[in-house]
C-alpha cells in the first residue's frame, strides 16, 4: 500500500482517496514572471513522480497545476523589460513546458493560469465578505479586500502555527508576497483594487485583480471543487501560502479542503541557497550545455528523499549520471544474452525487480532505495548474463519498461 508523509499530520500515512481509485491532485506551479530554475524543477519532478506512480498503481489522477501569471512581481518585471504582463508570462510559460518535455514531466490535465480564474476569485471574495471573513479597506487611496485569519477557526493548522502568538493589534499586509520565510502575522490581501497602473479586470465585485493569496484557491475550486485528495508544493509554500488556500476554501465551503499535503525540500548549490546575487542560479540550459541529458538531470533531481535538502554540484551530478549510464549499459549487454537453458536462481532473482521497486516507492516515494536495489539486481543478472535465455531477457526488459513508466530515465 502506498504510504506518504502528510505535512498536515506530520506522520507517514496509508493513502486512501475519498473516491475509490479517483484522485484529485493540486500542485503549485511557477510564477511565470521569470524563468523556472532547476530548484523549481526538483519540486515539479517529485510531483510528476507521485502522479506517475499513482497511475502505475491503477489510480485515475486528475491533476491541476496553477500558473501564476498576474501578480505584483509580474507587473514589476514587465515594466522593467518594457513588455506587457501577458508577453512576459507567455514567454516564460513556453520555456517552462519546453523544459517539461526535456525532463519527461507529464503536463497536468489542468495547467491553469490565474488570469483564467478571475471570475471565481471575485466570487470567493464576495462570499467570504458576506460571511465576515473578508472586509474592504482603503489603502493609499485604493479599495482592497483582506482576509482576517482570526475569524477562521483552525487557521495555521498546516504549518502548526501557535495562534496564541498572533498579535491582537490589527495589521494588514498589502503585497502579494514578501521575501524570506517569517509569517506575516496579520490580515492578508485577497483582492487589489485598481490603481494608476497595473492589470485590472471588470468583475462582479468591481474592477481589480485577485491577489496571489486567493489565486490558487480560485483555480482549484473552479476546476476540481472544494474538496481534493492531494496537494503538493515546495517547502516554501508551507509558509503562508498553503494555509491561506485552506482558510479561503474551507471558510467558503465549510468542507475540508485537502487530506494529504506533501512538500519537497530545497535544492542547494555547493551548500548554499540559490541566489542571483551569488551567481549560482542554474537553468536546464546551463546543465545541458555541460553535456548532461534531460534524463540525467531528471534522475539526479529525483534520486534522493524528496522531503530532504539536496545539494547540487557538478561533480555530484556527474557521479549520479554515471551510475544511471552504468545501469543502462548493463541492460544493453543483458539484451544480447541467448542461453539455451535458464538458470532457476537467476529467474527467481529477476522476478524481484518489480516487487522490490514497488516496496520502495510505496515507502513515501523512496526512489533512491528503489534504484539502488534495482542496480544491485541488474549487476548480478549482468554478471551471469550468459545463463539468461531470450525469454528471460524479454521478461526482464518488460519489467524494466514497466518500472520506467514511473522513473522515465532508463530507456
């Protein structure tokens, strides 16, 4: 049985969707004001792995990924590059999905821009205002809408916030996002009224645009409804963002928003966080320019516990890629085996490929354990390959191809 670490409960739990074999899955996508880097792709890859493995197990996964194309940062970047918000976000979105092909990431059924769910965001703001969770307030001459977390019982349950430390004095946070990881302990903006510049939409609640804090909730509830099975994102989303999604959705519907929450760890470079100021932000093109393939980069980024910090160095990706290529070389040599008689011990060993792979993936997506066991078994089969018949080889290849439906880096 598939068991996953649930951030909500801080425990590894058996996975049971609300509907038998039907899974509704929401994953945070990129902010398309800039290009996604390989640290972002580490998160998108663990989410892809989760979807592929669930489908491997027989689940029908309906996956939605949010594309943040309207936010404060997009407006600032568009002005900096002398482009429209649409021009800059569409350009980066195209690069994003080109990288998906390179890394063998399956495009979600719903890859949805925030700009396409403005109607749902406005509807949520109106409903939450009527229920008393959201209020209107004029800031610098502009009428915005804010969510009061103290009105929502259980706020901060995902990040396990101690709400006793929440300030009693009214505070408001007016921006879409804030740098760093501290919690903004106050009311968060859900709707920007129209200012002198920027992007505005005519909606049922007037002219304006949804804040980033309500966009994902609007996209998810519009396409998947108010209750889903799995939500994923990077560990950064655990600060503010995902608890905002829970509060907005559950305050509007009265239903539990999501049962399983998964968060991926950071990718560091030479032991340091990626930063433009440090000059250590890498993109897929930087990696392929060094001679590494998309499959090798994919393997490097999934080869390790997805919840833990992973350190990228050029030497590390070289070593990990060599291990992958070593396995592929052994498999290509096993294919040449044409023994007349089978060795029963080898046949029994070969039959462990799939069960051992499944046992590791069922353990909170343990790709490293799965691959290391796979490598050890292939080494033994390769060492005695002269004792494998054509039928044995076909069975081994069939099993490896079945496994590669999930891993996407063996063939």
